[in-house]
C-alpha cells in the first residue's frame, strides 16, 4: 500500500474538488495557449515555443498560466 487513497475511496466532496481543479487548470491553459498563439512574438517575453512547452507540460495547479499572464506578455504599444 502506498498511502494514497484510490479514486473510489475519496469522499464525493474531494472527488468534485479534484474535477473542478482539473477543469480550471485546463481552461487556464487553453486560454493562455490561445493568447500565446495569437500574440506576435514581439509581445512575448522569451521564445514562444518555450512558453508553449511550459504551459503544456507542467501540471501547475494554475501557476504556469498565471505566470504567463503576469510575466510572459508585453504590453501592446
């Protein structure tokens, strides 16, 4: 036994919380990736492919998309 409960051992409230968190993470990533795809490279701090990998690969509980919104975008002139 590894100490981690299985899905069916979690309470319905915890299961809902996990699902809501996963949906929120997916929406945040999708919005950030869509913005990254449409935004010109000159308006992105750093290489766009690096941001795309960062946003896609890391399971961040929202931290990667939020980092992109706060630090990855330059203001439009």
